[in-house]
DNA sequence: CTAAAATAGTCAGTCTCTCTGACTCTTAGA
DNA sequence: TCTAAGAGTCAGAGAGACTGACTATTTTAG
C-alpha cells in the first residue's frame, strides 16, 4: 500500500512539496505573518477585486472561513475591503501593494522548483505534466463554472 | 492571477477533487466516523504493521499528531497497536479487518474518477500524467528516503 | 408594486487537526 | 557503564474549518 500509491496521493505529495517551499520562501523574505491558508486565498484575488463568496467558492471553504482569513489579511495590511458599486450587499476585496510585493517572491520560488522538477523529469515530461493538470482543471475546479 | 494558476495550485485542485470524492464514497458506505486526516494515515500503514514515527514521517506530521489520529482510529476499531518484537521502545500499528474493508471502496471510487479523467484527457495524456507524478515522487516524497 | 425567496456577508460557538515543550522508557555507542 | 539518541506519550495552545442563526440587500413571482 505504501509503494503503490494512488494518483490522488501522488498529486498531494507533489503539491505539498511545492507548497511548503514556496511558503518557506515567502516567510524567509520577511512576510512571516502570512499563513498558508491566507496565502491560498490571496492567490485567488484578482486585480479588479474579488468578492468574499467568490474567494470562498474558489478555495472551497465556507464564507465564514474566508471571512476569518480576510480579517487577518486585512489586519496585516495585505488586503482592503471596499464597496462593490454594482451590489450594496457585497464588498470587493483587493490586494494592497504589500500583497503584490509577495508575488515576485512566489514566482521566483516556483520557477526554482519547476527547474528542479524539469531537471529530474526532462522537459518533455514536465510539459506533459503541466498540460495534463491544466486540462484536468477544466473538470476538477468547481470555481471554473463561475 | 486567477486564470493562470501555477503548477502547485493545479496539483492541489486535482488532489482536492479526487480526495473529496473518495472520502465521500467512504462516508456514504457507512464509515462515517473516519475523517480525512485519519484516512490519509490509514493509507500509509502497510501489511506488516508500521511504526508511529514512520507514519508521522510519511504523512509529514509530528509524532504527536500521528499519535492523536491513531488514538482515534484505535477507538473506532480501525487499527491496533502491538509490540514491535525488534525494539521494545516501538509499537507496530496494524489495520484491522474493518480498515481493510474500506480499501475496495476507495479503490472503486478512485477507479471511477480515473475513468472520468481518462475520458476527458484521453488515455495517452492520462498515462503521461500518472507517470510524471510517479517519477516526481522520487524527489518530492520525503518518506521515500526511508 | 409588493411580498417572498435568494444572495452577501457577519457573529457566535464548536470541533478537529496541528504544533511546541516536557517527559519516560529503551536502545546503541564510546 | 553511562551518555546520547530514538520511540512514544502527556499537556497545553492556536489555527482553521465547520454549523447555525442573524441582518441587509437584491431578485423574482404573483
């Protein structure tokens, strides 16, 4: 059972390996008050601002959980809540400059890890892996039905 | 940022999609007292019995966390703790028949999801995906250095 | 046009998982 | 032998996730 893992466990092992290292890079760069859960949420906020419900759906947590994480990000100065001009019930969550500064750090860490993975798998297999995962997202990302 | 996700997020989305469904299948089959965290641990117990430290390392949690989960699995009748004949400090954790009965349910659920994924990607791309992930495990699974 | 239903978000409470730190018991090494 | 390392447990704390109940606004149906 240990040697022949299912594809789900294989996905998790790779995800975890990358996630831990990207997160470590961000922490080491001085952003040590952002947690993994907060960072995942941050990644799903787009430039025009994103609603709490959308973030909750994208990250597959309840609105309450998303609200809890946004509270913390707001307290840390990473996001701002503003009104949504099209709907007075809703509020738009936007990244601040502080949050945007994290982006290049994450990108650099990801590039480094991807380079290691490419060195191990070879460029062709790495491209196939990325392509397969991107296509799979079409049927596995609930948020893509937005 | 939402449309062009990094490979880490892509891995997570696919993992989550599979994990949720396998877990739902197990729950629906009546094993509704097993949690996701417990199931992940269960998957890493091999036929000869596995030490707590090994489980902790394989699932990337502390020994305390692994112990907490094993306590619950033991209370639910899914695992048993026995002595390790080769080392009196250690104990071997073994799956009971009840835990083994979960296995075919998980396998069936995984097969169903993989069939859907194969239908979407095509057999060639699916095989490449599985192959890529398995090879990646060589450098991303800390437990493989056992 | 108004009343009912749906949607966006918050507040309160709880539970699970995870961690750190301190401890015991056993084994292995100098 | 006796000291260091390893296996596991106990205790305490915090993060993140949930359900349920609530307010305010928008949409839909009659």
